[in-house]
């Protein structure tokens, strides 16, 4: 879930596995470091909240030494290893397609 306040957005990453012993979050936001973002377990859900800049961010979960995708990711994209990466999309000015074009832009018509 993405939460934004002002120009800062955070995303709650969640992975459900009651049998897992360790779960780490890795992605382009941490140079795919397999140990820098350990997740915390509450019941059968592992979670971690990160502040992320606007844009698309690839990630996976490393669960007891095996890679897993997020079943609730915004989308999936192929990676160089022949599998897919999960993607979270964080909104921001660069991704806000709802804005109307500026009224003071030059007119492209020549007349």
C-alpha cells in the first residue's frame, strides 16, 4: 500500500508465509542487497515500510534463501535471469497523467 504525505511516499511491503524463518526485501532501491532490508514477522505476515521516490521500483523477497515475487505487486517485468520481478509504482509529478496541459504553452499552429 502506497501512502503519500506532501512530496514523500512510503510503501508497505507484505509477504505472507507462516513457515518462513527469514525474509529480506531486495530491489533496485537498495542495489538488490540481499541482507540490508530484513522484514519483521507479525503472526504469519512479514512486513517492512520504506520511503520511496516517485517512479517504478523492481523488487523481490528473499525467503529462506529462495526468491519470491509479490502476489499483489502493481505489475511484473521480465528480468535478465529469465524470471519476473515485482514492481511497485509510487505516484508523483512524473507519473501524474491526470494533470491538464499548461494554458500558457506556445500555440503550435502557424497561421
